[in-house]
C-alpha cells in the first residue's frame, strides 16, 4: 500500500506523495507502519521547507493525523511510548515554527520602530520651523506636514521612550501652534489698525482741505466709504476707536442736518458691508 507513496516521495513529488499518504492513512488509521511513514514525512517537510506558511500547514496536518491515529490504534505499551515520541517531535517542530515567527515579528517590529524614530526626528525639525513661521500660509503648510507624518507613525509600535517623545512633541507642537496663531492675529491686528488710522487721517486731512466739496453727499460718500467706514470696527484697538470717533465727530459737526443724516446712513450701510 505504501509503494506508490514511497515512489512519489523518493521522486520529490511532494503534492502527489501527500495525497497518496493521506489516502492510505485514512483507510488504515490504526496501522502503525502506514501512520509512521505518513506522519514522519509530514514532520520532515514541516522541519525543512523554506516557506513558513507551508511548514505551519504541514505541522497542523501532522497534528490531525496523530490525533486520528491515537483514536484508532491498538494501544500497547510500545505504541503508547511511540505516540509520546511523535508528540515530542511535533512539539519541537511547533517550537521552532513559533521561534521563527517571533524572530520575524521582532525584526519587523524593529524596522517599524526605526521608521518611527525617523518620523519623530522629522516632526522635531518641523516643530522648530513651526516656531519660526512668519506667515499663516507657512504655518498651515508646516501643520499639514506634521499631520501627514503623524498619520504614518505606528503608535502601537512605539516603545516607552518613543511614546514619551511622541507625547511631548504633540504637546509642544500644539502649544507652539496656538501661540503662533495668537501672535500672527495680534500682528495682523496691529497692521490693520495702523492702516485704519492712516485711512482716518486721510479722511480728516481731505475733508479739512476742502469742506465745501464734501457738502455734496456723493463726494462725502466717496470719501468716507473708502476711508472712515472701510474697516471692521470690531477689530479696532481702543486707541483706534478714539481716533475714529475724533475724526467722525469732526466731520459730523461740520455738516448741516442733511449731511449729518447722510453721514450716519453711510456709516450704517458701509459697516454692514465690511462685516
């Protein structure tokens, strides 16, 4: 019964040998000679094949065959001793498979940790650039880069030291970004108020130079809509508000009743447009 099995095995035809060996064993599950030939071949392949997946599959197949044999064999002291030998060999195979798997896993994990270290270094460099960002565009571009790197960091693979560095970088980048936003908003507001103050002075100077011209409501609108009322008053500093009120009051007090009404209306309409 084992002749065809041995023929394929000796010829190196693994698939054919396994097919025949399984067939013969399933028909004679109590036969110690057939079992040993089939089981030994499975174990030899599980010990020597290069593919980790195939080794595991063959070890599982050997385990199934051994369990089937134990249920059907005529147990004697000699057979029981042999069964324990088979179990020992199979256990050694599984230990080797697990050892290789652990080694592969550790190697893969070490590679991931190396990449994580590189990513953390990149974030550290970007953190420094973030603190030196001079515009909103630059600030946003750096944040996007940090976010992109954060997405590829394998957080589950971070070791204790890396995790501490990561948490520190997240905190520092958040604090720097918030401070930078406040700084840029303040600088923007300074520039905005400076521009507003210059515009108010322009309205004041031009009105003083030619008051009669601006008694014409059309000319008054052209002047004040682009200077006095061309800004969002909610962004004004207190000093800017005081100067605005001064200029507004000066012009207002120089106008007749119709002019005062027109100036008030322009103020309301232009302020809504700006907002």
